[in-house]
C-alpha cells in the first residue's frame, strides 16, 4: 500500500507543477507535467483497486 501513497503524492505534486506551469505560460513543461501526473495518478488508482479486490 506504501507504493500507492507514494505514487498518489507524486501525481498530486506533478499536477501542482502543471498548474504553476500554466500560470507562467510554460506550455512544454505543462504538457510534460500533465503526462506525468496522469501516469502516476492512474498507476496509484490501479494499485489501490488491485489491493482492494485482493482483500475481498
């Protein structure tokens, strides 16, 4: 479960970086942070769902 929390935290961090990059109009990095944020958050969700299903 620790991996899920780490990936979720990293995903939220990259989403915060995305917002900052959009405010400063740094669009190439905004696209990078969007991809990284979505990747980490979807990975955390998949791990969380897999762990939840195994406990049932």
